[in-house]
C-alpha cells in the first residue's frame, strides 16, 4: 500500500498558508519566499511573528482561531496548486490512499472533486488533534501489520508512520517542513527506511519504473 499526504505533497499550499498568515498580521515587506524560509525554520507561527513585532498571548490565540477557520475556507482552498501529475497517480496499480488532516471534510471533498474526482474514494481525512502520531495510530489500527507500506509526505505526522518496521517513508521538499531537519529530529524513533525526493512526481516516476 502507498499512503500519500495531501497538503504540501500532492498540493502546493504555500500561497494559502501565506495568505492566512499575513491577512491577519499584515507584516509589511514579508513576501512569499521569505515566509517559506521562515516557516521551514520555525515550527510555530508565533516564532515568525516575534521576529517582526511583540505579540500578546491573547492576540496570538485570536490568530489561531482565525487560522483554524480561514485555512479551510473554500475560497481560500482555491489558492492551492496541484503538484502531482494526476495521470501518474492514475497509472498506479497498487492500492493507495490519501491520508490527510482536515477539519472541514465537506470543503475538502468539494475541492478535490474539482481537481480529480476519481481520487475522492481514496481519501481518508482525520480531524487534527495536535497528536503527531495521529496518522501512525490510524495506520496501526487500520492496515494489517504484515502489509508493506510506502508513505509519501512532508511532515512529522507522515514521517512518524515510519515508527513501524514495515514502512518506507519518502519525504518531499515541496512542503512546509525541511526534510533534513525532520529526519534529524525524529531519527531515533524510526524503524523504517527514510528517503528524500524533490517532489511526489519524482517518487511516482521512480516507482512506476521500478515498483518494489
């Protein structure tokens, strides 16, 4: 089985995250490329904001509530761009799922239908709960323990599925996290093999030529 992440892996979400961030903070002279650099360096948005201004706990909590609501607004989801070549995904003969973290399942499915309606039945959407092991636990509880699994993703939640021995993880460079920093941070918790690829399309080209 292949498990694909969605945000940052199949979809380029940088414009959406930048829009939500700076529509609230309105930091002058902060452009998308600078935001990318800072976001990959700092895990929390508060650390980015504090580089530019002092922020009270109350104000930051208000931002977090705004972000939770705005980030999955259907009009804002339109900022996402396809990374994946859907025709490559259609060529996969092996079973695959798209395992993602989303609060607004209706908006998610409506957005994906516009992109590639054929994938909708392969989507599993989990509600974020702050647990980095949320995807690991889902896989542990829903996939047979002897099944070989390949994970393609960009974040901690994807990488930590690799706590299981039968898992190979491919981290892409297109997401919100720095793959090298993730591996360094969590290496002691991993049992499966971890690889870094430029994008999901690079993985698909490789896999379609040499399935294992």
